[in-house]
């Protein structure tokens, strides 16, 4: 009884802290891939919190084109460590293949969720404060533009209403439904 009393809060803390740090690496990876403004204050925040682990790893693992392979490997390792710690606390076995597959699935789900939430936040900001500038909206635009632009070419605004976010959200959700089961 005593072990389970502390296990759940500890499991929550481990999962949350690892998830937040993995999210920081995912955002840095995606913003780098879309060539977002590096000098944006939010970008600089991500750089500062991810550099301690990323810079030494980049000396060993070079980028491939515009994709930061060191960040991808680091996210995978952090996700694996998180899952192993949680499984060890639960007292279950730790099958290596399952942990790796689950880690990859978690990272793909996280990436798709980042795009989904970025589009939702961008839409809400366009309703609340249209046309204004702030550093976060600039990054959101940079992040969502590669997803929304092809849809905007196919479906132009109708009576001044841009429906591309709606179709992008539907497409991303369908993609999650199709891809994630294949990875688990």
C-alpha cells in the first residue's frame, strides 16, 4: 500500500517533466525545420533550455539537411527513458521492442498534436486579436504555414472566411488515426 501511495504522484511527476522537456525539443526541431525566426524570444527560450543536451550531441550527430537529427535522437532517448522509468515503477517487465515502438508512436503523436494545437491557437488568436503582432503568433504562423498553405491553394477563402484550418485539423486527425495504430 505504501509503495502505490507514492508511485502514482511520482509517475505523474516523471511523465510530466519528461513530456515538457520532450515538447521543448519537438518545438525546437519543428521550428528549425520550418526555418522560423531564430531570434524570436520564444525561440530563444527553447534554445536556452535545450542547448545543454543538444549542443554536445550535435558534435557527434550532424544534421541531415534542415533536419536536426541530434534533436530527433535525443527526443527518442528521452521518451524511452521516461517509459522505462514508468514501467519500472509499475513493476512490469520492460520489453525493448515494445518500448521503442511505443516511444516512436508517442513522438509521432506529439508532433501531430503540436500542429493541431498550433492551428487551434492560431485560429483563436485570429478571432480575438486579428492583425496584431506578438512573438508567439509569428512562430505559430511559421509553424502552421507549411500545413495550411497547400490547403489554401486548393480551397481559397469563401466570402472572406479561410476554411483551411478546419480541413487541416480534419486531415491531421485522420493522419493520427491512420499512422499511430501502425506504430504500436
